């Protein structure tokens, strides 16, 4: 009997509770939610944080962009404009000649020879510095007495200013009384009468040797840094399998050092295409234009002959040649490194999940 009395009472209480909740829901506006003010304040703080990050990025990036525009974009645009005029460097550029300057540059035998010289230096630098740098890096990567001193001696030429290195080698290679000719005479040999830098047959190859001495340290340092990333476990496993030293280098070291070597090759190529200072100090482009590069050609045309239109056209051609070779190298050489990295990560992911 008591249950019959309490049941209607409980039902009545539940009904009244539901009615009060419904009334409050109607009284509250539909677009107001508990904690809505806090959500709005949080969103405002989030937007403020985003704008703060953007301001910080702009603060740090703006100086670099300003330097890029001032020293790259503006000079390139000015050279492109200059290349369309016949201009001696005085007064406004009013004698518009269109593409005639480009025709003059591309049909100039001195410039075409300079382009060939640049390509020879590109190929010669890679063929000389790559094996020498790799051999020295493998040697210096082993524990030995005086290792730090040898690394310093190898790297010092690279950090020397090009002007200092050029003047030193210019004095060493002087005919008759230079150190090189004196050493050759001491062993019963004799250098060219006009010296190695004054003889057209030897001048370009002599410059290439000096460039190898100057920039070999960069290759060695980069290769040594790449060797530090080769896992020691691979060498130990190869030794347990009975692999010889040559097999270890050919099967493990060189493949894993491939990305570093390809990056160095890109830097060497761009530097060889833009070569100016060392050639200018050693030979000035001579003798008989035997060592002229594209950079020395345009400087000669601009500063000595006052043909700023020709110099501008030559600089644009140099820029286009470097850009084409850089893009081609990126697509056909460096692209494999960029494509292989995601694949390697994808192959490692399942193994890490299994662990």
C-alpha cells in the first residue's frame, strides 16, 4: 500500500523537475551557451597568438628579404634593363637596341671560349676534388697522431681570402725566379719560358690546380661531416662477414656518403660558373684570353671598354646558364635524395610500429 502512495508522488516530482528544466531552457536565449564568454576569450587569445607569431616572422625575415631585394633582385633587374640599351655609363639610357647586345655576346668568340672555360673548370674541379677530398676524408676519419693538425692544414686554404691566395700563387708561379721554377730547376726540369700562367697551353690548367688547392678543404670537411653519420654497426657487421676494406668503402661508405657528395657537387658547380676573383688576380683572363671566364668577360666589357650594355647582356646570359644547370642538377641529381627520404621513412614506420 505504501508503494502505491509513493509511486505517484515520485512521478509527480519527476514531472515537476522536467517542467522546470524546460522553462529554464526556454528562458535562456538559443545562442547563449554556458562558458560562451570563455570560448570567445580563448579564440581572441588564439588569434592574438597567431598575429604575434606572424609579426615575429616578419621581424626576422624582413632584413633578409631587404638584403635579397637590394643585392640580388635589383641588380638582376638593372642588368636586364641595361642589356637592352647601348650605354657607356653616362647619362640616361635612351639608345634602345633590343636584343642586339645578346646577339653580340653569343656570337663573340671570346665569350663562347669563356663559357667553354667555365665548363672545363666545372668538370675539372669535380674530377680532381672529389676523389682527392674523399681519399683525404677517409684518411683523416681514422684515429691517428696529429689528426687535428692535419685537418687544420687541409682547411686553412679554404678560409683564406681569394685575394691573398691569388697573390701568393702569383708570386710562386713567377717565371725564372719563382719558387715553382726554382724547385723544378733543382730536380733538373725547366718550366715554360713565360711561366705557367703566361703560356696559353698551361694557363687554364694551372688555374685549375690552384683552385683545387684552394677549395679542396671544403670537400674534405663536408665529407668528414658525412662520415660521422655512417653507423658503426654497419662496419662491424661487414668485418664479421669478412669484407675487405675496399668492399666496405664501396658498399657502405660511398653509398651512404652519396647525398653529401651530391650536395658538394652542386656547390662546386655554382662556384665554378661564377668564378672571377682568382682568375682576375692570377691572369686577368689572359694570356690571349686563354683563361677568360664569363665573369671576367663582363667585367672587362663594363669597366675597361665601357660597354655596359654588352656587360649587362653577358651577366644575364651567365645568370640563365647557372639557373639552367642548377635546375637540371636539382631535377636529375638531387631529386633522388628528396624522393628517397620519404620512402625510407615509410619503410621504417612499419618496423617501429611492430616494436
